[in-house]
């Protein structure tokens, strides 16, 4: 837990420096409030750091030393700007003992939660495996031939790789998710502070309300709890979808419209479920920017951000958007077309998950009924979708009265995400953020209107509003008590320095052609977890080492079938 706190403080300072420097380069003048600029800078800094690590993995393993060099270089480059240094000094001048104590109180609670034992099955199958491949070898050609999920490229795994040194003994894989959760909680806290000070905007209400939506869902869903305590890229994408919608609400001038575009592009490098986010933020930018020169700048920025994802995916699988087979190249290390088809079916073609392909209405209804009754979280998906539709009917009647265009684009983002994932992968962890955008925006609009009416009412009512939003000592004491209960219940004291280790698994050594690998020995549980590399949960076939002099560092190639 202490290691998490130490790493997070360093990352927080670096991400703030990187993000503020980029905002200065963008001349984002519409972000006048220090609160909005600071939080935007943290999210942009985080995504920039993750993409930079992914780019570095193309040429060098992401060891802790390499990670420190990349991080230090970006931070030092950012601090060369006088504007960056001046804004950081301004932020530091607003810090006091009370703020610092509150920050560490929040950070300790988040660290206590995210330093619990990791149980998410995807981490056992491939998350930690990819992190270790990136840390020890960088991006390896043909990795999808060893085990198809190892070809899933994510800047989030690249961010996690340097944070998992060998001395930690597979204990720190949830550090990146914990950091993302910490930034989001700080964002909610910052927005709540603005509301308490009677300076809240619809953006502040939107962040607070969506945060309150997420809290019970993460408390009630075991799947979401497991994802929180893991290196899963699903979590940062949930946060970034909300943050991109929030940024659409607060930006105004044309140059500031690059902010949602940059954040959405970074989200796509983390997980392809953010593709609808990128589409809507691109339209938001293009329609709000009439100059062709600005369009070209936007296209160039998106291309630079997405390039490491495309190159890494082509190297590991031959497909720039793997596991999608929309574009694939026939390379020596590309999986066979049948293998690519199986991966596509298992990830984003949900109609094939139940063994039948519907052709008429009755078969479609039967398939949907089967999906609905497979898991309770699917019923939550339907319930949240219905709530979004009901909220949409209200927006359809009153959208013309809403100030600015940001609310329209936030609604469009939610609809596009729900539609895209309903057709591909209707899973709660993928659709969650998209489904809460519309009801969250509706409630934010309502709260903003009510709050403004009370503020602008009779003079004597201003004090009443201030009292209602003042947290008395009893509430603070209750909050502190709840934080203490969380720390105790998560058994954080027992792993005060480092979190628990990943599960140990027994492995056997196997060989296919000249390639030697490890295979889990437990017949009921084929997860590799922290087994030595190379490890595969499924025995590979028809592969060999690409370059015997380089060994597994040089990658794998597929042998052509002999007939």
C-alpha cells in the first residue's frame, strides 16, 4: 500500500506537468477556471504518458529504468516552459495542510481498496502476461501465435509494465488502475468543492452525479469490483468516456475542442471499446472548427496518438485493430484466417457466443432472451439502457433550450456507444460509462437549474444555500470513520508496504518445433498468472522462433500447413 502511495505521488506530479504543458501549447483559453485546467491536465498527462510508454515498447523493453527515463524526459521537457512552471507554482500556492491531509486520506482509502488480492480471471489469462512481455522484451512480433489474447495491444499495459519491477514478485499489477481511480475520485472531490462554494457548473454536477452512479455499481457488482483491483484497461476507459463527455461540456473556443479529441484518441489506444468516443469527439471537433488548417492539425494529432497502437498491433498479430479483422496483413507472424475469425467471434461478435446464427425474428428473440438470462449484469444493461431512453425522450423535448452544443454531443456519445456495443459486445463493463452519460447529464441539468434558482432568489436565501452545502463536523467525522472502516475491512494493515502476490501456479515445460514454453499443469485452471515467460493457457501449434539468434525476443512466425 505504501508503494502505491509513493508511486502515485510521483505520477501525479509528472502527469500534471505534462498535461499543463500540452494545454499551454494548445492555447486552451476557454478553460479559465484553475479547477478545470488542473483536472484536464491530469487526464491528458496520464494518457500521454501511457501512449509514450507504448511507443517506447516498439524499440526497447519497458523496464523500470526505461520507464523512469521516459517519464523523466517528458516531465523535464514540460518544465522547460515558463507558463508550465508558473501554473504549477500557482497550484502549489493553493495547497495547505488541510488539502494535503484530505488528499492523503483519499489516497490511503483508494490504496487500501486496490491493494487487495487480485482475482480477475483475465489478469490470470493474459493481462499480467502482456505486462511482463512488455517489461522484459518490449513489443514482440507474433505474440498472438502463442496465445491469441496476448496480441491485445493496450497503452494501459505499457503504462503498468515499468511499475512492476522484478523485486515486487508480481504484487503491483493493480497500481495503474488504482492511480486512475485516485484521479477520478480527486476529480469528483474537486467538482464537489466547486458546488459547495456556489461556483458549480453543469460540468461539475455531471462529474459528481456520474461518480455517484458508479459507486453503487462497483459496490454491488463483483465483476466491477474485480476489475477495479486489477490491471484491466476496462476501468480507465470507463473514466475516460465520462471525462471526454465532461470536456465537451466545458470547452468553448475552437482550439479547446482538441481536448476531447486528444483524450478520446488516448482512450482508443487503451481499449477499442472507445471507438465510438473517438468518432463523436472527431465530429465535435470538425463541426465546431471551420478552418481546414485546424482540421489538418487535428488529424495529425490523432495520427500521432494512434500510431503506436497500430504499429504494435501489426507486430503482435498482423492486424492494426486486433482482435478486429477489418484490416489484416498477411505477414509471417500473422495468425491464420481461421484463428483470427475465432478470436473475432469470441470478443465482438456476440451472436456467435451461443452456438446459433439467427435468421428470423423468432430466433433473434430467443437469442436475446438467452443473453438476458445468462447473467444478472445483462439485466442491468437492459435496465440502464431503458433509463437512457427515458431520459432521451426528455432531452428531445427540451434540447433547444440547453445552452451550448456540448450537451448534444455528450448525448450523441452515449447513444453511439450503446449502439456500437449492443451490436458487438453487450457487456456491462464495456457499456457502463456510455449508459450513464445520458441520465447523468439529465440530472446534472436539473441540479444546475435548481441551484441557480436558489442562488438567484431572495437575498436572504444565499446564506441558506451556503449552509446546506456546508459539511458540519459530524459529517466529516462520519466520513473519516467510513474511511477507517474501509482500510480495516480491506485488511490493508496486513499488506502495508506491498500488496499480496498474484496466485502461484504449477507449470510444465513443453515444446513445439524449436519453441519451448510453459503450460499450466492444473487441468481445471489453465491461467498462467505470474508463471515464467513464455507461458500459454492453450498449447500453440505450427509455430517456431522467428530468429534463433535472438530467441523469443525476436518473436514467432507461423508455419504453413503441409498438405
